[in-house]
């Protein structure tokens, strides 16, 4: 498989080059030259196949000859070695729980896959790779966990001091080894700005091979297709499901659309947004306008200019009509998010997190107008990651899962950093 830049000013590359570079030199996102088709035989056998086998079949054409079969099978098996249950919430709605990985958020899948691919590639080159990433919470933890102990890869994570939840901070700062957390006295935009500057700084890039680990990287984006296949393995109704995806940078939804383009039977998609709804607006009107991000209760979706929107347009040949026939947009307010968490918990005892709640309400609204349809929403994080939102709404504490009990008592290790580029540069050149 070759990948071209959506800005069309850079040469095409293979999977290895796209993974190491992250973004094309012309600043564009990489996009696959062909969309593979699932065979009818594969789709018939899907419910009975082991998850690792499904993952391997889906990703193989995208990786091509860059990773040998036995190695790629091992990477796939390690990436998906936890559960992805489709849990009924009401008679027409289920939750696809994507939070059973080590950091309790769906980003674990992309981060685990990408880290293992990069680990494989770095074994065959002398110079170590530095993964530099800014996080507002979930990305950093998933990346840190995914890359922990991977030889030849050093991970540097920038996070805004005091602006991530206590559990998220522990996930970033307690691992040690090849993971360093820089605690920036500023906000998420400061962190992102510092990272961008480092990528443009030749003094740094001559000394270190830098790569990013957000969803613009094909090795983080493409494996997100797996969720949709795992859901369809568990889907027992004859009619294809309506799928609601809580969206921020739109990597997750775009991966679902890619799986659909390869032949996965999904009836309709909902791009579920909070107040940051530039894409939902586009779906309604055909006009796109990026805007500054606004803060909401579902803060992992507070993105004003989503990176993966360009990939979605490319997949549909820039045709609004084709895209809006398959995908509808929904905008959900913070007040409705809180009401949905409370009502769902009271009536069904299911406790959605703020991001899942946005998608759940968007799905309920859609199904109210389509009385014969059924569907599921993607529950992208465990509610314990957002106790400051969830606990006041339900008036109760969220029980801490066993898997993270130990984490909360581990000592935090971070390096405080002023939000000035010279401070980051000095750290990277040390
Ligand atoms: C990152 C994130 C999202 C948004 O996913 P995108 O792929 O960026 O659209 C939604 N929910 C949670 C919990 C997240 O961490």
C-alpha cells in the first residue's frame, strides 16, 4: 500500500515511512491509495473469528510488506488482548465498550498498535526515535502505556499542569523507564504550540528523530477500524446497525467510515458532537467553517478544526451529498449531556461517561425518528476518568476499577516546564 499526502505536494510513501514521519513534509495527512474490500467469505466467517485474526485481516493490506506476517500477527494479538463488549442498555440501544484496555480509553488500541510498529521499525535503524506528544488527558496515558519499555523509542509527553484529572495525571507520570512527563505551567494550547515548534526546529531535529503519536499518524488511525468489526461480530439483528460516534478530531469516525467503504454492513453513522460542532454543521448545510475550540464537559472532543475531516471528505470524493446520505451530524449541549448521564443511570443503572453520553443521546434522538432501527454508541472512556463531571450528576462516587487501584498511590514523577520554547529545547538537547 502506498500513501499520498492530502496536500498533494509530497511523494507517496509506504506504511513504514508514513508511520515514522506522522505527517507528510507538505503538512498534509497521509491517505491510502486504495481502499481494500473485505471478501464475502471473510464477512460470513466474521462472528466466529478470533479478534486477533480479524485485526490481522483488516490491517494486512495497509501494512503491505513493511512488517513480516509473523511479526504483524504478534502485534495484532497484543494490540487487542482485552474485551470489547457490546452491552445492551435498552431494547434498541447497546454500548460498545472501548474502555477495557490498560488506560481505560479507546485510544489504547491505536497507541498499542502504533507503538509496536514503531518498535519494530526502530530495531532496524541505529538512531533512537523520540515520540513527542501534547495531551489534554487521554492521549498521553494511552501513548505512555503503549510505548512503555519499547526499545529504541523515547517518549516525551507535555501536559497542562492542573488541567488533567488525577487518574489521567497518574497514568502519565508514574511509569518511568523510557517515558518522561513534562508538566507545563500553561494550558493544552501551550503544550501543542511547544510541540509544533520543536518539529520545526532544525537544531532539535538534527539531533533527534522526532515523531508524533496523535491520530494523524496512520498507525494510530487505521487500527481503529477494529472496533467496528468487533461490534459486528456481536450484532445479532438482521438489519445493519446505526452507529453513533462521539467525535473530536474525527479519527474514530473516519476509521468506521473506512471499514464501511471496505464492505462492513453498517446502516448509518451519527457524528455526535458537543458544542464544537463544525463538522455536524457541515453535514447539515454543506458549508465548513473551522472555529476556535470551546470548553465543554466532554473535553476530549473540544476540537475546533478536526484534523481527520479532510480524510472523511477524501473518502467521499469531496461529495457532500454522498457523505450526508450515510452520516448525520448531531450537536449535544452540556446540560443535555448531564441529563442523559443522570437519566440513563437512574432508569437502566448503566453509567455512561460524558463522551459516551453525547453519542447515546444523539442515537436516541435519531432512533425516535426511525422506529424500526436499532444501533449502538461507542463508549470511548470509563466514567472513572471524569469523576468531576459524573459524580455530582449522579450524586454518588464512581467505583474505581481494580486495574487502576494501585496507580492512585504511586508517586508522581514529572518535570515542571515554563511554557517557553527555550525550556523545551533545552530539555530535548540535554
Ligand atoms: C479522543 C477521544 C474522543 C474523540 O475521538 P476522535 O477520534 O478524536 O474523534 C472521544 N472520547 C474520548 C473519551 C476520547 O478520549
